[in-house]
C-alpha cells in the first residue's frame, strides 16, 4: 500500500504533533492494519510526561485493534478485512535470554517492538512484522467491539500476572490501584474464584468502578488507613517485630511513590508481591521487611493474549465500562491530558 497517513509523533515531553508520514511498507512476513482504536497505556503516560522509553520522532501506541488491509506474500492464516490485534516483537534471538527461552528479558525487545522503536498505532495504519498467528497476531471475535478489543493488551497483562504468581482458588488478594489493569486484575482474580479481592485506590471514579465490577471491598486510599483496612478485610498477619495483613498475593498495579512499601506490609509472611505498575522515580523501601517476611517478589512484564480473549469474550472481565473517553487522533494531546487525571478518566482511547 503506497501513500501517506496521519500519525501522532512524539516530539518532546508534553507534545505530540500530527504529521503526514509514509504508510508502512509491508514485507513478505508482515501484515498492515488500518487502526480502529488504540488505548493510552500507563507506560505511554510516562513517555508523554517525562520522555521515558521513547525518543523524539517515535509513533507510540501498542493497545490497539485494526482491520487487515494488506497481507505479506508469505503470511498464512490471515485474511483481508479481518479485525485483529498484535505486536511486532523485536527480540534479537541471540542473547542469553533469547537462547534460554526468556524472551521478555531480551535487551532489544523494547528497541524494536510496536510503539517502542517500531512505529505504533497512534496513526491511521500500523504494521505487524514477522506475523505468527496465535502468537504475534490475534483475530478478534465478531461479537467483540473495537473498544473492548483495544483493551486486550492490558487484560493480557492481568492474565500473565495470574499465571506468574500461581494465584489459586481460596487465596486472599489485595490489588493496589484500580486503573484499567488494576480493575482487570481484580476481575481476573474473581474469575479464578479466590476467596476475596480487596482493592485500594485514591480516585473516587476508579473506586466506584471497582465496586460495580465485583471487588469484595474497596479502600479509599486518600482518606483511609490502607494497612488497617487491609487487616480488617484480610486478617492480621503478625511477623518478626511487626504486624501486617494476611494477603496471600498483593498486586501493585499503581507503581506509586510508596505502594511497594505498602505491599510489603499487606502481604503475609511467605506470600507473593507482584509488581505491575511502573513508577516514575525511585522508591524507598525498608528491605528488613523483605528479610523478615521473606515474600516472593515478581516483576510481571508479559502478556497472555488467548486468555485475555477468553476473559473478555466470556464476560469474566468487563472492560467497556472502564473506557471513559474516546478522542480522534488530532486531539491526542488533550486525550493524554485527560488520561493523566485519575479523577476524570480510567481508560482513554484514540480512534483515528
């Protein structure tokens, strides 16, 4: 497909410019999608505000759904007109982590992936390179809306976290942060039939949605003592020289200034802390808590798309109520400003 398209190009922190750029050229193993919707991720906010993860000239956007408009000559199982989402995965294939099957930790991954290094979906078209259906390319069911499909990527993070942590039926879970990933995480835990899920959040809007979507208890982190409330909801967890709560699993989906330290108090001794949210600066943590409580601490960077498709298709995770705003591409700077206000927004989409 030859021609130009409109794209939002990152120029500097706080500024994207709508530019005319060339439509990506499709190679034998590539697929070109016309973007129908793309969500603003929390990591995109860090990029927009502070310039993290990207360089000027980058087209960001990785939470997307599109319609197939061109298919490379060597790609099988993909049809024109199909709705799909996917990801160019830019692993090198030769480093220690690639050779040992740990692709998520390849140092090249974010240099050569969709929205990070490679052009993303804040544009009219996006290319997925080296397409592998079922792995880097996922067809969207007919009964799933474009808006829901654009949330598959963050829901896939929730699915990945559930698998990584080994959370199981009967566990008691605390989720810190109720943005889209935190809310999806809470719902995924409910689908696993854990005993109880307690959500902590500062935004009244996000608190309300967590209640409506099934949280067993919601703590107002702006006005309540989070640890004391977690003790009330999940039980008291004494440990060497201290007293915390009794969460089997704590998911930090906020990445706030003190949320990791908070998670170390909420988790029971020998429980699990999963770190999902990305902080914007260093956090101060009393590592004595780690020594004495000996929790398992996991960084959760990854995705399980088939499980996310199942969650949304079967109604186990509802994301449409979490989409609070939809903007056209030309208003992308306003969209980012809205997404940065947790009292106004949960998930903001761009529809080119």
